[in-house]
C-alpha cells in the first residue's frame, strides 16, 4: 500500500508542476534551474527519482523515465509550431483514416474507396510539402544571403533560416514509426502509404535537412568572422579619419578601440566530417600527401626449435591498469549507497588515460559482467543533445548506482 501511495504522490507532483515541466522540456532541454520558484518541483523530482544531478550547484535534469512521456504529449505542439501546413495535412489524413475505417466497418465500400482516395491525395501532398520544405534551404545555401548587403543583417537572416530548418527537423522527428504502424494496422492500402512511401520520403528529407543545417551553420560562422573583420577595418579607418597623422605603435595600445584590442587564439582547432561530401577534396589531399611507405622485405624463414614448456620459467602478466581501475570502480559502486561519478573518480585518483578511454572502458566492463552481477548495477549517462546533428548525444560523465536487487540479495 505504501508503494501505491508513493506512486500517487509522484503523479500528483507531475500534475501540480506540469507548467514548469513543460517549460523546462521545451525551452531548456530538460534542465530545471535551482530557483526559489522551482524548489518544490526539484524536491518532488528527486524524491520520486524523476530527476537527477551530479553536483549540488548544477541544474536538475529531467530523468529518462519522464522524457518519453513529455515527448509524446508535446508532439502535436512541436508539429503545430514548426510548420502549419504539414500539421494541417497530417490532421486531415488522420481524420480520413478514421472515416475509412468506419466505412469499412459499415460495409460501405463506395465510401471506403472515397476515403482511401482522399488519404492518398493528402499523403502525396504531405510528401511534396516535406520535399519543398527541405528544398527551400538549397536556395539560401546557393545564394549565400548575398541579396542582403549588411553583414549583421545577413547573419541575422542566416540564424533565422537555421531556426526554420531546425523546426522542420522537429517535424520529421514527430513521425514515429510505431504510431504509423498502429495507424496502418493490417490494411494493405494503408500500409503501402504509411509504412513504405511516407517513411522513405521522411528518410530522404531527413538526410538532406541535416546536410543543409550543417552548411547553413558553416555559412553563419563565415559571416560572423567577416563581420568581425569588417568592424576591425572600420575601427582602423575611423582612427585615420580622426587623426591623419596616426601611426600604430606600442605606446597607443591603451587607446585602441575594443575591436582592435583582442587577440585571436594561437591554436586553431579543426574538425573534419568524413560523411560530409564537402570535405572529400580535403580528405583526398591529406591522403595524397601522406609519406610513402617502404615496401616490406620478405623475411627469411628460420625454424625455431620446440621448447619444453614444463622447464620454462613462469611469467606473471600484470593486469591492465585502466581495466584494473574499472574493476575497482565497479566494486566501489556496489558498496556505495549513492551514485558514483566516473569523472569524479578520474579526477581524484590517478587513472592513467584520457577521459574518453576511461568512460569507454567502464561501459564495456559493466556490459561484459555476468548477467547475475550485471543486474546489480544501474548505468546512467550524463548527456546533452547535439545541436547540429540531431539524434546524437555528447556524454560528459557516467554514473554507477547499486540497484535494489543488491539489497534483496543481502
């Protein structure tokens, strides 16, 4: 009975703080800031294990147990705010499918054929609207926003187009395959549209849209750099216009404008995407400029005498230090009452490897445990969504927590 009361309290807390939860999920990527207004919400989420945070000064993140529910209830909102025409057509298709099922239930074959024709017409319109929505960004990429002369306004228009592309990407993500399969059911005509034609169009549009967002983001970086250089040139020109005898010198450093009194980083971090066709030429240049390897000479075969292993000395192979540290970390998590942070252990104890290798080793070690022991450990990821490549996540930390099964075993 106590568990039912606890579940009721959790549901009551979700309903009581629904506005704050929706705001955090839609506008803050699931993060709830630690403010006076959110104190009761944070306490309720942490109490019912619907939220988590690694440090006391960090915002509380909505748990993965609650995220799918919020995604389901905000699906129509995302679709409506992203593109009204696609939302309208999808709503008409759903209404027509309901009419088609009702007509078949009443054995009204003529009406069922009429509804089916409407469904296919609306489906083709929806696919065309999706394709046109994606194709519109090709114009902006090819033009480079050169129809706007002011660099600051050009960058503003670029950001606006990126936002529209992201909204259209949200529309594509709202089409869930399970929901489409449920709508199609066993009807052959509906499955042909909802499970073949529409998913194929969504996949193609998604690939083109991801590429368009990457190009638009790259263009925005270029515009930002050009705008900064333009401000630098204007600042120098203003100095000469105010004083025709002006000569740059070390003595006038304190009088330089802010646009000039700034140094660029000495190290430029570059990153290449092997899946981006725009980077193919760069990759080809890198491969062609690689040093030639000397051909390997055939080694002469020298037979080795067979040695008796019984009389040989025994050699002890020391365990890998990183793997040994991962095993100790798992033992620590099983003995601890609280979740244990992998990065905190990495910073505190001398684990001789980079953070990425440490996290990968820890995940592989946990997943390779025997099934009985694996059930005793709950693996959590501290992750954020990639703002450029939708669907990808950046993992910054991993937590291990002992499950309740450990307590029962004791």
